[in-house]
């Protein structure tokens, strides 16, 4: 934790935070129509951390995932996979060779090779060769829509997301020497006048794990003279009456901000029996749209209960006829955040807190 100098001596409490995860590239390669005996598809990822490297998530028939990490990756946080299908089955360290994830002149090139836990060699090679223009999509990935027991709100922004083109593309996926059939685009229409595979990718990802569920003791922090403080990846800004107004990311290529309209008050100063209601908004680059909703705080005796619901979902910014159709207000892409609810209880005598997320019916 890093705190600013020129402290005012006044302390504040931050009820929840968010984490930036340095996953900067990902692709989804589906073989669900003609699956392997164990896996339905693969998700290669590039982790741009101090010990950078590749990971491949293998999607299983039972809804869980197996995760294959390069040996140098130092990420041991299994909770990150709580929002991936039903969650993690097994995590394996392995060498991933012939790994490529690059876009050159608008054409994507992805390749990897590794041996899975069943002793089989898995190989993928995707290389676009078309010179026709393709327009990327700014997307909030609906990864949280299938999660049964989330431990955070997965704000996975994918910039310039796109589907792999069919024309002039070399695409091969094999398991133990058997060539797999990659799924076709599920809708009978072209994108940008070009036919597509269902394989999709983004080489510019911004992954935010918002308000992780936890059981811990909250810390008291001292504000600086500007009414702000820095906690690792986050800079928090407060109003003159010490309400938390904004939490801003200070890492990565893109901005990310959580804003609270009236501000989260100091929970220690709430009177017994009082309640507080306000709205919030999460946003990154303007082209990515916003996630918004409401939150409430209620004090009963020495306990404070906080509830947060992204009830307005994701408000997209369509930039084409295709995205206008894709991101209708009732689409899964825009509505899945509405099914998330965050609940937190804080004991004012000890500052012990317990929080969790749950899925709610619409």
C-alpha cells in the first residue's frame, strides 16, 4: 500500500475496492459442434505482468475449466476463475511453445502448442490473410452471464474485439493428432460483408475484478491535503465532507473509474437506524459505454449493511448496424450485469467485514 504525503490527519474507510488484472490479449476457439472427448474449446491468453507469459483455458464438458499456465507465471489466484463457467477444475504448469498472438496490418495470427493433463499434444494455428477491412467491436464480455457463484463483478472490456474471417484464413486445431472442426459463425449473416468463424479475439483487453467478496478487517486510511489517497492500483477521491466520490485506476492502457453520485459517506458517522441511497457508474473509454446502478447503506446498531446492484446493466455505444443489432437493450450483452447483487456487512466496533455476490432473477 502506498499513501500520499502531506496527510491531513483525518481518517477514512474504503468499504470495497477493485483489482486490475494484467490480461491484455485473449481469444476463444470453439469446437462445440464436433467436440473432443474432454474439451469443447480453448481460450489462449497473454498475461502482461512482471513475469509475462501465456495461459490456455480449456473448457470441459461438465462446465468447469482446466487451466494451463506457462511455468514463469506467478499468478496463484484461483478465485479469478470463479466467473469462468462453473469455475476451476484443475490448474497445471506446462510449457506452451510456438506461442504467437499478434495483429499485423489488421490480420490476426494466433498459435500455441502444449501437452494437456491427459498426455495429448494440443496444437492451434490461426492466420488471417485477407486484405479487406474489418471493423472491431468495443465489448463488455458477457463472461459473467454463465457464472453460478461469482466472487466479484467481472468487468471485462474487450477493445477492437472481432471474429476471425473465413476467406483466405488458415485455421487448424488438433488434439493428439486429430484435426478438430472449428465452429462456424452461429448466425447466417456476414460481418463487414465477410463470412466469419465463431472464433473471436481481442488483443487489447482491460480486465477489472470489481468489489471482490472477502472476509477481513477494514483499514483506516489518512487523507492527504487534496482529499485523496492512493492504494496500490487505485486513487480514491473524497468530497470536502469526506464522502468517497471516485475510485480511479492508475495502471494499464485505458482509464477505469467508479463514481458515486452523492458519495459513499463515512459509515462510522451514520446514526443508528439511518439509511442512505445513491447511484453509481463504472466507465472506461467513452466508446466502451457504462455500467450503472444503485447502492444503499443501512445501519442497525453496530452493524452496517451495504448493498450494490448494477440494475441498469451495460449501456453500450454501438458504432455500426451489426453492433446496433448485437447490443439491443434486451440483449444478453447489456442485461447480464443486472443479475448481480453485492452485499456487505460491517461491524463498527471491530471493522470486521464480510461480503459476497449473488445472482438474482430478472
